């Protein structure tokens, strides 16, 4: 609806021909009241003011409807685009959220790992069984592999091709002779291994200290703990007791930040509080101590192990330095009564003769080494 100016030509009484910018229309009606049909298909009812050329118009159909339909189509297309953009943004946010959750899960898994190193251990070596293990065969006679190879050589007879071409049979015999020599060497290796293991078992069970060091150097019991960046020194002057110095290097193992997911799904990295950091560091050190004791008791038939943990210490004044922060004497009998799954490593250490001094906001402080 609205006001407009127009030009018209009277064709006959009650009928006019109207001219406009968008086309031609025919009007029917009396003075002041008209009904117009436009060439575009638009139908208009007009109430005019006589003598002025000004009228009040109501229109329907024609081009206006087409434009309305076109406008509705554009609006629908824009609505679809907006919806697609929202869906794409939602998918991106969901992918980012999932990645952030995965990073937080990995971080928490790391914390669990460094607090539960003690839950795994190598198989126990039964030195008594190794000492009493019978010889694999009587080395005064050929071993089982050599005997089998000799039978194959003895049973070798020239076939049709061998009789026809003697060189082929001779080549086969040469290979069988070589197989006898190789089998003899395999038997010798098996017998030597048994003999050496029996000798080592006797030495270990008798408390020969050099045999302890040999076993540790050959079996590498601390490799998994070494993966965290720590170092070990071992020694002893007393049979049935092994002394271990463990360099913890908690500054390279224990993180100094915390990863979390915010309420909006974003990844947040915050500096870890001193209390939390030192608590994790203590658990890591104690867990390594328990794992070290488990590995040594599984490897050697000793009665006790003494473990000294060396780590960096930050004094109130001055530069940090390395010192003993934990020293513990662990006896096998009490140790083997522990169920290691799900225990608190720091609490477990304290059931043994132990020197450890943890300050909540200052970490582990230097202590004296236990006497044994």
C-alpha cells in the first residue's frame, strides 16, 4: 500500500488506460474508485482524490509476488548457509575438544606411570634349580644334534641320479659332513651354556660378590627405570647385601605444569603448585626404590638391599646441589609380604628402616644414609 502519481487516458466511460514505468494497465470504475489490471498480472484497487491525480492503492499478485517469492528464496538460502556454518563450527569445536581431552588423558596417564613404576617386575631367577639342573647330555659321546646328523650321513646312499652322476652324490655327502660339524658345534654350545650357568649359580648361592656384579651387568635389571633418565651405581662388601645409589633426576621426569579442560572445552596449562609437584616427586622416587628392590630380589638370592636416592636440593639461600634425599634398608622377608598393586609407594617405604624428610613447599631435604 502507498501513495503514487500516475498518468491515464480515458478510452470510454468507466474505462481508462494507465501508463507507468513498469507497464500498462486498464482501470475500471467510477470517479475516485478504480480496479486496475496491470500487464504484469498485478491487480490494484485504487481510491483516488478527484482532480489531484493522487490515490490510495492496494495491490496483489503480479510482479510483487514474484519478488516476494524471490526474496523468500534468498532468505532460505542464507538460512541454510548460516546453519551449515554453525554445523561446521560445531564439528571443529568437537574435534578440538576431543584432541584436548586426549592430551589431558595422556598427561594424567604420565602422572600415573611415574607413580606406579613399582607395579611391574622381571621374572624371578631360581638359582637352586639352575645349580641342580642335570647336564643336557653326556659330553663323552656325541650330542643329540650330532647323532641325528650322523644318521643322515650314514643313511645317505646314491640314488638313480647319484649313480648316473657320481659328482652329484659326492656333493651331497660333503653337505652332510658339513652338517655333522655344525651340529657338533651346536651341541657344544648347549653343553657350555649349561656348564657356565651351573658354575654361576654355585657362585651366586655361595655369596661371591663378583658374581652379583656379573649378573647385574648381564641381566640389566634397571633398564626400564633408566628410560626415565635416572642413573644407578651398585656395590657391596658384605655377602647377602647389595648397596645401590640411585640418581633420581626428578626435574627431568616430574612435570611442572598441569593440563585441564576448561568449562568451555578449551585446553588449559597451569603451573603446578609446589605442594603437588613435591608430592609427585616423592611418589616417583619411592616407586623407583620399590621397583629397584623388586628387581634385585628377583635377580639375586640376597637377604637385604640398601638404596640411597640422590637428587637436586634447593636451599633457602644459594644454588641447588645434589645430595641424598632418601635412604632405606629393605629386608627380603618383610618385602615379599607386600602386594604391590595399588599401594602408595611413599607410605610403603616408611615401613622399613628409612631416612626421608619431605617439606610440603620445600620438597625432599637432605638426610643421612642409613647404617647397616
